[in-house]
């Protein structure tokens, strides 16, 4: 019952997000468990992953965190209709050194396509500045969506933060989230409820 109440509160909060103007901002003291690929003993994705999925209903994949190395911390999260993002702080590379965005599409002009570390996604990358900061964007393109990894790195060791972007970042299939919400709610809740006016079809 506790898990079912959890999903009910998450989906009600998201329903308000999709109806009302503005966005949900979740910040500060919360841990990376908010966007974890696997949370708790049951190993299911966290509440924040569900919120991101509902913010971008076309996305067949939703970003999440598989883990973070020492010195990296979840910062905060922003979820709005059509977009969701969260940030990671670094002890050496500064506040919001890495930003993870989920959107329906990405503007990838000037990027170079490189072999993807995720077979189900195309990967493109663009570095806009090398010194004094290392600034760029990495794109993962897939059906119905795009994950953008924005990095602004000021530390001397740039390999580790980029490893966070490729290894610490995971993605959950939307189909898995849809099945999980349905099962955990006993069939009462849906990840993608029909739009207003579609119920009678």
C-alpha cells in the first residue's frame, strides 16, 4: 500500500504540472535517489524519473542516474511541460557542472556524430570552448525524444566528469515505466492517461 500511495501522489503532482502554467522545481538538499534508475530494495525507478516521463510524453527513453563517483552530488531538478532537467555539482568542477535535459527534440547544428555507447540511440557531440573552461554538449537521439548532456568543466581533470556523463547516466525505457506504474497502482493509474476528450473513443 505504501508504494501505491507513493505513485498516486507522484501522478497527481504531475497532473497538476501538465494542467497549470509554470514548472515544478525540486532542489537543494535532496539526494540523487530522486532520479535514480533503481531505488530501494525493489529496484524500481524513482519518482523523479516518472515525473520526467510525463513531462515529455513522446520520449521512448527517460534519463536517470545509475551512480555518481566521489565528489559529485545531485543539485536540483526542474520539470515543466515538454521539458525536464536536473543538475550535478562537482567538488572540483563547480556548481551545475553537468546538466541533463530531456526534450522532444534537440537543435544539433554544428555537432559531430560519433559511435554511440548506447545502441538504441544516436550520439552527437559539440565542444564550444576548450579553455579556460571545457564547455560542450552531448546529444542522445531516439524515438520521440532527446537527452542532452551539457557540461561546463573548470577542473584540471576533464576525463572523470565526462565519464559521469556517459557511465553514471542511465536511461529507462518508457514501456517499463508504463508497466511499472500500472502494476504498482493495481491498474488504477496510468503513466500516460488519455488526453481530455479521448476517453470516449
